[in-house]
C-alpha cells in the first residue's frame, strides 16, 4: 500500500526548509507519537529510509 504526498519548500532570504508530511493514515499505522525522534537514511540507490530509534515503551504498556 502506498500514500502519495508532495514535497514542500519554504524559501526565506537566507535559508530554505523542505517538508514532507506524513499522511494521517500512515502515521497512525506506525503509531507515531508527538515529539518522537526519527532518523533519515539515504541509500546508494537514492531511496529514503525513515529509521525509528526506539518506540515509546510507556505507550506500549497501555496496549
């Protein structure tokens, strides 16, 4: 299953910020939490992998 999204760019006088938003359904399936840290990895083939360092252990206890 795939979810399409657009890359967004905010250009300022001295910098640029690029954004890729997760579709809500994707974020819910991954059970992301507000403030959770993730790491982007770029493969030799040019793919982006989003690596989750660790899931919130306290949240898992509630399940």
